[in-house]
């Protein structure tokens, strides 16, 4: 026979767990978000027209800002020869009253005329609960960058970059060739390893927003490099004899 305590425990575990309001919001917004991205490849404007608030504003991964009307005009089917789909992952929601903010990842797979491409994005959406249901007020999407593939350079090619370079007489860095790239050391900072993307162009693994571009003089020897980030360059000059 069951004891009273045993029956009580069975009742607890057998009872369905009630979803919280935030759980319900997450389920609903996840379904809406997946439906929106499912409509991108076929160029289906209907879900976007229904779920976007008239005051909607978007900033995309390229920094372009659009209104609802501008976004709807740009939704078109993928060109012939392209097949793609997008999956929503890691969906999280924070809700306060009628306002909900959703953060998530988009895994985009595209067959580009027989060549498979995979791109990741992160998006932050702001939703408002209205009498007509949840409406998307704002969206900010950013591409998740990844390191480019590295090429193989010979040891002689790599060692041509070795030497000391200066930003100012007081700020200098030392570069030496290692097995698969270059190692840069600057006083008071940890060393950084760079891999070759193409000849004279290097990247630091895990820092895909930056590039180190070496420059050559009239005789073909390396005379300087620039650290480039978001199109802005900081130039370092090679110290003579180094």
C-alpha cells in the first residue's frame, strides 16, 4: 500500500508543470520568428507584413537601416540556381509587461549554384504585445564572423617579414617567423600569432575583424605593415637594419 507521503509525491510528479507567461511568450515568438525567416527564400511577404508593426525599424548586418515599407519592397524570391533555408537556434526571451526582447542565432544554409555556403547571424528583436497580437517593433542583426582559410607559405617567404617595426620611437613590435605563420611581440603584451590569408595579408585566429597587411618597397622587400580594422589603417614602419 502507498503511504500518504508516497501518494503526495506521485501526485506532484504526475501533475503537468504549468508554463509560465514567459514560457508561453517564448514559444509564440519562436514560432513567429521561424515563420518569418522561412518566408525569406520564397520571397513571401505576407508573414512580414502581418507581424511587423507600422513603426518597425531594422538595422541589418551591413548597417543599413530600413522601415517596414522599405523591407517589404526588398523581399523577393531567391534567384534561380540558389536554394537556401534558415534555422532559428538558441532562442532567448526577456519580457516585461507588453514588451519582449528576443535574442537568437540564425543558421543560414545556401546552395549557391552547387556550392554549399553556411553563415551565422545573431539577432536582437523587440516585440510589442498589441490587441492584434505580438508585433515586431525593431530588429538588429549582426553577422558572426569566422576566420578565413589560411594558405601555406614557405619558411623563406615567412621569414621575409621578420624584423622590428615601430609605430612611434617609443612603441615597437618584433615579428619573427614560426612554423605556420608569424609571431608578434610587443612590450607589456602577450605575443600574437598571425596566419597568412594571401601573400602579404595575415590574420590573427579568433580576430576576424582585423588584418595585418605588409607593404613592400620598390625592390620588393618588406618596409612596413598596416593594422586594418573596419577599413581604418594604423601604419608601422620597419626599422632599418632590423
